[in-house]
C-alpha cells in the first residue's frame, strides 16, 4: 500500500491517461479520486461513470451528449466528458463496453473532442481520463474481446490495486475505520476472536464486502463489544469449523496444539520438515505434539474456569 500511495502521488503530477486494474470492491474509484484530488485539476469536476450500468444503445449519449430534438421528446444535454471539462472523467468497468462503444471512445481519446449524438460539430475538451476494470485488458486484447488500439491508448500508465487478502494488515484497520464512521452514542469495538475471524477470511468482495459486514453487525448486534458470534456465518464458517470440535470438548491448550499440528501436517502433505517451518517449531516439539493422544480433553488438567471462558467474548482475563 505504501508503493500504491507513492504511485498515486507520482501519477497525480502528470496529465496522462491512467488505467487502474483490480478486483471488484478493491478500491479502484478511491484511487482515481486520490489521483484527481492530488492533481492540478483538483478544483475541477470529478465525473465517475459505471460503463457496465449503461445500456449499450445509450452509452454514446451518456458519454458524449445528445442534441435537442434528435428524436421525439428528446431534450439536448451534455455528456459526461463535457461535464468533466477542466477536470477528470473516470470510466469504471471499461472492459464491459461493446465493440461499437470502444470505437467511439477511441476517437474521443485520440482527438480529445466529442460529437454529441445528432450533431456534426466537434467540441474540444480539456479533460483527464482515468479508466478502471476488474478484468485483465491485455488478456482481453489477446482473445480479441477488446480493441488493441484502444488498449494501447489507455494503458500508458497502469496501476494495480491489490486485493484485500494480499494486504491482511489492512483488514482490522479498515474494520475499525468503518466502526468509527457509524459510531452513534456509544463506541463499538471488536473482541479478539472476532478480529481473528475477520483476519482469517479471504474477502472475495474486498473492501466493499468488509464495509457491508460491519454494517450487518451494527444493524443486528446491540453489543458494544462485537463477538465472533455476531459476525455473519459466511465470514466465520471455516474459522468456527476449525475451532468448534475443541470448543465442544473443552480441549486443553495441549490437546488443541496437538490437533492443530496434525491439521498443518496434513496440509503439508505429511512433510514434517515443512510442517515445522509453518508452525515455527522444532522437529522435537512437533513429535511431542503428534505423540500426544489429545483429541479429547486432558482430564488431569484443571477445567477451564469462568474467567477463561470469557476470553472468547473479548473480556480481559489476567494470566495466572
């Protein structure tokens, strides 16, 4: 993310067309807005267009405008490019444009001018173009699903936005940010187990999905301390499935450690050296865990008291 911020700052000093690629919900529009706000065009408009949401027959009128009385009942209006004059126009999901729309966009990009539908007059523009897509445009060019000439016009400066699963240190920071955004009369916080569950999830919907999960929790939970039970089942599924057997049996830490070591060893294809590397333990320690018959509670150990049970709910417990 530090590299991404550096790229944004560098690109903002130029007026080049920018292509932003990243998964859906990863924050491509936020990157585009940051480029605009750090540029010399910051006082001008920032006009965002979702190309996937516009019917193909209307895309030309939406982008370039339409003349008055072009058809019965049609009133003339400026397109998004004109509205963004002296500012930035952001075309999101540009890969969803049809072949015809791509041809019209190519002409506008080449000439920095547009023709309204129903007009033969060319209107010169002073706009910066930023486009984004959740698909790999280069691959689409190779399979002839995207015009190569348009791709090379758009791809001079490329920025890759990493998915949330590749920057897991951001998950809890973003969750805390969204909690603060919706802070009402009382401040909400995450219990340790809830933090672990959020960090373990892969977030296919990226930052957008994380925001919606926090909104779900705030809507349905009245607890000031958000517990793992308050999170949607889609988030806690694998996390809880791995822990549930031990929770039901009240396993000791030694029993849990043995069970976890066996899980890791299985995932490493029964390669004990690799399992030791993943677990960060010695071969002798791994052997000790594996020799322990501990899938059931060690009855010689004291039963967990009420204090230890409260840890799952995020309440503080003093170590003995």
